[in-house]
């Protein structure tokens, strides 16, 4: 039995390392393969160690909700005449079930393994962002490109990544590093290296310029600053670190730069614009205006087709595109591949679920969200609470279940952190440090 356990101990980190590499660098096919390997590994380890193929971890509401949501959308698409949409749905959205299934299959998680895997995750993020910044430097200094190569989507475009989704990955890792530092658990057992990584990731988040993630980062750093200030036994370096990080973020946001202008854009939003029946094609809609416009369009579509109960299924995107055309929003110049707002979804998973699957789909997605929140409440882990908070906020910012990458992030990390921190209470104890010393 010990030989079997040691064999599993070798394979588990390697497979998760493969998963994290694919997640950071955007290798979608490898992500799918690694998820499949995690499922197989979990079943094999369970059989070897307990004699049973499945573990009690499978009995969780998140997995149940994801399965029910996937089945509902599958039935609605099967009933539609669009067979291409059915095949696309089966291939893409199967991740809604497979990713939480992969995490729930394993009964091998513990705080020590969690720490090790998160260190792998840290290494992957450092490698990915370093390559992206290096490519940006090459473009700027040798190709004479503008400074835009260092910001937002352009920075991660060499790997066709999404700036906000990469920012969320970095934020999740940043929370882990802050928690680890608070418990005197430093990467390579060296404080300077650990602190340098924290500042490096904060700087990278500023370059990626996600308003959502930068705002959450500021709140999170403030939380650790206030909480550490109450813990008199902590050294002043532990206190000064989040303080300097917070000042750095505030200074950048207070200046006149590309990052601060993205926040100012929201502050000066013209809310009345979205009430117009038609628009000039030259009008630019900021993020807030566009999302408010989606609320209006979804209501109009569901009213026009009397589809509030079951939604419009695979007709959701064509109907949204028709709204963009009928209201004279920008739909491309007709001379290039630029399609303007065409193909833009609702950028809000609650709205997207309502539009595609009606009230039934909205209720099931809400059930998934509530189940994830319950995990955070039950575990009371700082890592999990902040991770769940930003993922739920992202649900209002993006249609997360419409892309395999965002599906993976949303369904993997809450369950991964929940099962890995079983028996710990990271908000109120130093159990991470205790486990490390054993």
C-alpha cells in the first residue's frame, strides 16, 4: 500500500503541473487532456487506497448544479434544429461537468500538497508573464511599437490569452502568497524572494489593467494590512509589505496614465446613452454602458419571443447580433475582418443563462453560485473566500460559461482550494505553518 501511495504522490504533482502550464499559457488541448488525466488518476488512487472507484467528495452541490445546468442546456439544444450548435455545445460546454468532476474525484488533497501545487502554479505564472513582458520589450525597443504592447490584452496576445482571465489567475495566486507570508511560509524559505514575487505580480496586474482585479487587489491588500496590524507578534516587514503594495496601487490609479484612465472612464459614464432607440455607428460604449445595454436587449428579446421560461437556446447570439444591427451599433467597416460588436455576448453569465435557458437556466446557475459561496462560508479560508468573491464578481463582468478557459477557472479553483484546505481555518489560525513544521 505504501508503494502505491508513493507512486500516486509522484504522479499527482506532475499532472497538476501540466494542467497549470496549459492554463497559464493557454494550451487549450493540453488543458482538456490534463483534466482527463486528473479524472483517471483520482479514480485509480481511490481504487488503490480504499478499494472503491469513487470518493465522497463527489457528493457536492457544485458538481450537481453543474451537471443539471449542462443537461438543461443540452436538452434545449437537442430540441432545436441546429445540429452544428448541438455538436459545438457538447464539445465546449462539457467542461462545465468534467472540470468539477476531475477535482471531486480525488481524495488525496491536503494542505501540504496544496502548498506544493500552488508553488508550481506560481512558477508557471512567473514564466508566462516574464515571456509576455520580454516579448513586449522586444516589440517596443527593437520593433519600435508603441507602449501599448505593455498593456491589457496586447500584453498577453502572443499566447492569445485574455487579460482579465490572466489577471484573475494572478490574483488567486497573489492571495495565496499573502496568506503564506502571513504564516511565515515563504517560497524557497526566503522572505526577499517571496516579497519580490508579490510586488512583481502586483506590477503585472497593473499592466494588465483589469479594473475588476485591480479593485479586488486593493481591497485584499487592505484586508491583510488591517488584519496584520492587529497581530502584534508579526514583524514590521510583514506589516510594511502590504502597506507599500497598497500605496503603489493608489499612486498608479491617481496618476494620468492608461491604467487610471480606464477607471476614470467608468466614473464619467453617460448612463442615459443606453436608453436611445438607435445609435450612431461611431459611438463607443464603455464597459458599463455596454453591459447595461445588454440588460435592455435581453429583456426585449425574451419579451418579443415570449421565452422567459426556457430562453432562446442556440439562437441567443444571432438575436443579440440582430439587436446590434437594428440599433445601428458599429458592426465593422465592411472592408476588413472587423465585425464591431457582432458576436459579442451579454458579458454577464446571469444574463447569458437567462437568455439561453430562461428562468430555469438562471435558477440553476444561481444554485451553482450559491453552492460555491457555501463552500467559502463552510471552510472560512482566506484563500477560498477571496477566490470565490472575485469569481462571482467576474460573473457580472463576463459570460464565463461560454468559453472553455473561463469555465475551467470558475469550476476548478473553488473546489480545489476547498478540498485542499480541509481541516484548516486560514482566517483565524496558523495551521498552514503548523502543518509545514510537522
